[in-house]
C-alpha cells in the first residue's frame, strides 16, 4: 500500500468522497425510495480511514459536500468520544452517527436554499469581474492579450500539492505587482487555478490585457512572466504561451485551452454549477485558507 500524501488526498480521496456524498444526497432526496441506509453505512465504513485522514488536518478548506461531511463527522466524534478507528465496532458506530446527521441535513428544506444561495453568490462574483473588465477597457479599443498556462515540469507536476502551489502563486503575485519585475501597466489581470483530473496536477491559467498601442509586441513580457513563475516555484515551473501556435500541440494545450482568455473563461464560469462533482470536473477539490479559485482585477 502506497503511503498517503497531500497530493493523494487532494487528487484521489477528496474527489471520490465528494462524488459519494453528492450521490448520497441524491439518494436521500430521491422520490423513488433509492436510499438504503445499510448499503451506505457499509460503503462509508469501507472508506473511513481515508476520509479520516482528509479531515485530520486543519490545512484544508473544503467544497460544499465535503464541508457538510466534515461537520457531521467531527460533531459525531466529539459526541461519541471515539478517536480510535482501528476498533471496527467503534468505527461502525461513528459512521452510523455521521450518516444519521447527513440524513437530517439532506432531508431538510434549507439544504436546497443553501445550494441556490451558493450558486447565486458564485454568479454575482463572476459578474463583478466582468463588469470591472468592461469598465477599465471601455475606451481602449486596441488591446493585446497575454494568455499563459503556468504549470510545472512534467516529472514534478503530480507531486505538487495545492498547499505548495498556493505559496508559489502568492510569491508570483507579489512580484507581478512590482515594476522592477514586471514593467507593464496592464488594464486587467485574471487568473484561475484548475485541476487536471487525468494527470493529477494543477495549473494556473493567466490572462493579462494591455493597451496594444503601447505594448504592440508582448514577447518580452511573456518571457518575464515565464521567468517570474519559474523563480516563484523554486525553478519547478514552466509557462506556455497560448498565443504562440507552436505550443498548440503541447498536451496541456491541445484541445483544452487553445481558445482561453479571461472573458471566455468568465463566461464559462457563469454556466458552471459550483457543486459539480463529475469526474471530469476541473475544479480544485480542497484548498488552503485564503486561496482564490479565480480572481480578476484592474491594472496596477
């Protein structure tokens, strides 16, 4: 058995568990009577060691379904006093208590209102970024876009935790705002962090809008961003210029992000269900405190 790591928790345990809890919700809410408490007890009990590890750390924040499970699980631990999961009877009792709490939450009317509120909040946030972009670019009719994938060296990419990547992004953002490192007065800056489920790795999509009458050739600035990202990652990183057709055959670009830019991406986010748990979802499943899945801001 392979040792449990942060990356295995993030890419394997969290997505599987999130999908399971969403399926449990649908089963409990089903009008066809699909819910079988004994079956779900057995299913969750078989995986309790994995999700115990996921919730044992305070380093993570969780998506909608995992947050509910964590709250029910930790409350059950406190109420039962059970800490040792090696005892099968105690582990079974803990799962039964957790499952009972999940049933009550998922059968309530408020869960539907909470889901609606979460999606409305997401839409408003995206629209705020779109409105800000429209405001800062309304009188600039000649624009250039710098569109990059900020990734990691292929041999290292699957070993990078979202905790580590968040530190790299913070370091990168700090230097991006400084003229001596990135001498550009950009109109708008946008980035989104996504997870590539097939590869168990993270990448950052970056789009910077500039006035083309001033910055007619952006090749120097692309090189600067590449160097900044590489430096910020401890020289583990690499940047792919999406405006360079020679990069279209790259595995991270091909059929995925060739047409990426900030406005296209924000439009796609408006259509996204933020509680989506499908296996091909590129949403980051767990993340550190203060982490931004996507963000846009006007120029420095």
